[in-house]
C-alpha cells in the first residue's frame, strides 16, 4: 500500500488525577488496522482500570480474529452497570480500516460520534443502529481517500467549556467547524489536527481539565519511506546484494557505520566526506556521500539513538535538536512511516558485548531494541539480515 495510515493520539487527565480514565489501543494486522478508544466511568484509578480492561478485551479478541459481533457481546456482558445512573462502567469506539481499499467501519457504544473529514469538509457518518443485549450500538461505514481523516473522541473533549458561556461545552458541531478551519490551511499529518483540537480543548477547560479527554485520529497520506543500512554483511563476497537493494531504494537512505559507508562509497566510486563540526558530547561525526541522505557512525550513534527515542516517547518535538548523528538519525526514524533495516551481521570484536551470545552482535541487539520502540510508535518496520 503506497499510502499510509498516520495515527496520532493525545489525552489529558482530569485535573488532579495521576491516571487517565481514557485508553487507546492500536492493532495492526496484515489486512487491516483497528483503533480502540474506551472511556471509563468517572476518573482516576477506577476509570483507568475499567477503560484498560475494556480495551484489552477488545484488542485480545480482535487479534485472534474473533467476529466483531462476538467481541461486542463479550464486552457488554463483562462490563458492570452503574446502579444509580444505569449506564455501563465504560464506553468504547472501534474503528476498523481495511488495507486493500481503505474502506472503514466504526462501532460506537455511548461515545461521541466520530469525525470524518472528506475533501476538507466534516461529514456525519450514516449510521445503522443495532441492539446487542439491549444496548444500542451505532455502526458507520465509509471510504478513507487520500487526504481524508477520521477521528474518535471521548466526551471529555465534547464537553470542554461546560458551565461557561458555551453552556454545554463546545460540542460536536463546533469541533467539526474548527476542524474544517484546520483543514483549510492544508494538513500533512494526523498530529496537526489532533494537536489543534486538543489545544482548544485544554484552553476551554482553563488548562485544568474537568474530565479525561482523548482524541485519536487517522489521516491517510503518502507514505514516507526510509532505509537504514548498517554493518558489513557476513560474507563480503555478497556485498553487492544489500548494496544494490539499498542504492535502488525509492525513499530516503541512511548509512549507519563507517565500514558500511566505505562499502557504499566503493560502489559509488566516491569518498566519504567527514563533517567534523558535527562532533558533539561523544557523538562521532557524520559524513556525506552523493545520493545518500545521511551518513553516521555505527554502534555509538545507534546506542544514542535508542536512548533518544526512549526519551522522546515517539514525539519529534521531544528530541533534543542538534547538528549531530544521534539527533539526525532519530529524526529520520520518527519522520518516516515505513522503515527497512538492512543489518550486516559481521561482528566487530571491539564492540562485542561479552554478555551477549557470540552469534549476536551488539549492533543487532541495538537494532532490535530500536525496532521494538518504533513498532510501539506505530511505524511499519522490516528488518533483513545479511
């Protein structure tokens, strides 16, 4: 799929609470992507537990390809009912997007209706009402085209401003109108829409949210591709295999490692130019090669990138900016949607960790840790070893 489903979420805890009573889970399968949002009744620890339980039940069953009807039935049977208000202890929304044609389905149980933006205009989804165990379930369907957006919110967003001149909060229609203003200025990523709406939500609460508030959005756009080549292959007689794959890649290209850079340089009949001004706090210098977007040192830089990615939480704005290999490589990884790693398995004894098995290099260990983080940040990652 040339297009990419850019998913971004933001939550505010109710003022004074350490835990959020809303929970979001993203489930990626080969044929479809699913986004689950649950809002636990009330706030704090109790709401967090209820919302977490709801999303975990739904996520686990969807991963096992259980029929959606059975998933909803199970959740409704599991959730207790508040005796005073006669409502479920948690509400939920499920968004399922098919990868083949980007058709989608929304399933909504007592959450605000989704926001669907098509051609920069917000449309209300036509919904079908079904009853499961006496509970009203709203089911909507549509097609997510390039540049289209669909968002799920908890009612904490809807009722921001409650009790002010806005009376019952800024409401669905006002949010929709504001989103159209955001799209009128051109949108390139999901985070710009979510951040804009949540910034207003926070302001309407006087920066002390009166309820947990969550917005998770999916924006379909062109995929940003990145390939990272790091480490020489085990058999240097087959260098040309990963090298040709790397040089023919249609996307941004990064080399991570001095020996790897020299291998590519020999195929390009060029020399690596070193930028000594990029040396900073123990981070080795970056280099330049024609046609390559970034050239960095290997092990030390990868270790720094792992730490930087952990601290960032997957947010580009949380990286410590600087003209150095760690920041530049971490930025490439966070800006990319799909990332392919070509990892040579030749072991440099200088960098080998005696605590690791002899057949696993510290380079491979670091890449594996980075890949685990990137998967958590909703990146599509592929790793091939040579």
